[in-house]
């Protein structure tokens, strides 16, 4: 009898350990960006998808601490936006900015709606908006050639926000005076630097060099514009810029809305939310 009871308890213990292990391995993890504007945006996307419910935070950007309801017991990992593609294999789902997803060759199974738009912008230091350098840069990027490139290359994964476009040149700019000069711009590698290469060709026709400096973080591109080391940057959207200026006391302003990048949900193992919601 004692032997039978011992075997029974051993069996119960084994089953307990098995189910505990299964529960642990079945834990659902979702990676989201750790910067305030993109984290709030990611959480709003997840709320629309029915994964969580957020508290009403008013004008304050939501973080994971503002999740009011988490019916699927998701564990959230806050990761630097550029690094999320590299941790995709370690989580169940990830909310990724499309510029980083495109660079990693990833495809989302769902994205933000067409009513959500965070235009990525060309920025300069306040006071530089009306210089010939800035006007020439804005005209080159706001050209038909750049618009065509965005639409034909990204086919909706990146959405062009350029309104009325021109031939790439501003009649008010003295291009002869700019011959032989260099305009420097800090940019994310994809798609920003790629888009700028089209504008570089437009400016080269006027013997102006566009020096594209690539950065993989969200901090230095603003710092080098604020310091005057670089003339402009192209990597961020307006909410991020506003938050950065507020937190860092910088004086950077937008001069052109170029494109927006729908944020999407990605997974290395799942094609939809079905396994989570069943």
C-alpha cells in the first residue's frame, strides 16, 4: 500500500512539473518599442486588435504600466526599436516599425489602419528653415522623382506623404551660389537613406553634394543637428520630435513631411492571433 501511495505521489509530482513546464514554455511574449511615442503607438495597435485594454491616460503617452486589462496574460518586453527584429525569434509576437522590418526582410500579419499616420519628417535646427541650403534640400526631396521612387519601390509598405511635388528645384534659391557646397543629413539606413539617394542625384545636377550620414539609433541624429555638426536629419515622426525636444531642451523643427511607416505585428511562429485567442 505504501509503495502504491509512493508511486501515486511520484506520478502527481511528475505531472505537476510537466504542466508547470508547459505553462512556462507556452508563455506569450510581445516585444514593443521602449521609446515613449512608439511604445504608446504599439500598445494602441494591440488595443485595436483586442489583445489588451488601456487606461485613459489623457494627454500622457501610454506605457505597459497603463494596461488596464490583459485577458491573455501577455508578458511585454520593452526593447529599443531598432533591436526588435533581432529578438523576434525569442518572443511570440513583436510590434515593429516598418523601416526596421523592411531592413530585416520581415512581413507583418497585421498593421495599423490607414487612418493612422505618423509622417516621417525632414528636420533642421530652428533658425535654419529659410536658408538656401534648407530650401534646396526640401525642394529636392519634395520632387516627383522621390515620390515616384517611394510609391514604386515600397508599394504601400512605406506610404508617401508628399503633397504637391515639383521638379526638385526652388525658383527662390540661388543655385549658382550653392555650387560646390555640401549639405549633410543624418538618416536611418532604411528607407530614409535610400530615399535620400534619389534627392542626392537631383542636387548633384546643380553641383551640390548631399552627404548622407547613416545612424542606427534615435538619439544621435537629433544631437548632431542641434550641435550644428550636421545640417538636417530624416528619421523620425512629429510626436517623437516633440517629445525629444521637450525632454532634451533641443530646438529642432520640421520642414517637410515625406512618408509614413505603418507599424505592424510580426511573428516567427504565428500567422495570426488565433492561437493566442483560442
